[in-house]
C-alpha cells in the first residue's frame, strides 16, 4: 500500500484516495497541511503557481486543512473552499480538514511523518504548511518544513527530479 491508496475525503466530503482522484493518479504530488489564518498562509500563492505551471508535466499540489496549530483553520469545508478560491485562486485539490499529529492523526500523515527531512528528523508536523513531495509511484521523495517556501530552490529541484521527463 502507498500514500495513493489511503482513503481520504475531498473537501466536499466525497470518499476518495490520492490514487483514485481524477488527475492525481500517477502524478508527482506536493502534499501540504494548510491553514487560512496563519502567517504562512501566503504560501498558497506559490503553491497555486507551481500547480498551474507544472500540471502539464505530471505535477499537482494536494492541500489538507488542519486546525491543530494555533486554531488557524477554524472554518468548515465551505468557508475553507471559499477562502482559498476567493483569496488565492486555488484550483488544486483540497481535502477534508484533518489532524496531522496526535492520537487523531489521519492515516496519510501516519505514513508521511515517518519520512525524515533534510536534517534527518522525522516525526510530528511542526506547523502549518509542512510539505511532502510524493513520487508518481506513491513513495515519499522529500520532506520540507513549514518555513521552506514552495518556490525555494531546494523544493523546485526536488520536484524537477521527480517529474515526468
């Protein structure tokens, strides 16, 4: 079983998985835990730009709202969808609000948090906008901490290394 096979729900509440959701199967993914009221929320701009610019090369962003860090994602699904669309023009797939740490951690993050960052540290998500690069085969290629922006050269290089040629 890979990240692609773990059951998830879309922001609209539909049962899905990253491998079955139209347009995501076989793509390089950047999975990000997101929040609407965070100092890092402007990263949505770079995430959307990456999603649009690299879509035709087999890349997509997947957002997972989370309210575990300072209560910075308090809204429901409709509010989250409206905020992302109206404020940042988000077109990448968004999934239901989940927990990424603790006993209620979603299974997708149980898998993701086993992956170490560049410094060799695995474990809990530190804050909103932690990023995981997932290869087309569903294995995790890299982990980037929250303050590493989506357009950081290290992130861009890792994405390029995992895109369809």
